[in-house]
C-alpha cells in the first residue's frame, strides 16, 4: 500500500514538472505556471496523507487529470 502511494506521488510529481515546462514554454508566464505546479503538489500530498485509500486516490487522480485537460 505504502509503495503504491510512493509510486503514485513520484508519477504525479514528474507529470506536474512536465506540465509546468509545457505551460511555461507555451505562454512564458513563470509565476502563473509555478502556482499551478505548487497547487498540484499540495493536492497530491494532501490526499495521500489524509486518505491512504487506493480507490479514493485513483478517483482523485482521474479528477485531477480531467481538470488538467479542461484548463488547457
């Protein structure tokens, strides 16, 4: 369980870094992109430490992914 959470966090942090770079390359607004990156980190950490429920995390993961696509 803990290993899954660790892998989930690492995966999302890497994806967040990629999305930040993509955002910055598109519009050059560093602070705007950085704020999105920080918020995403906080959301990930918050849910991992507060739920520790794999099904809940998968639901959250898909929600974050959907919202990310809507904002692009």
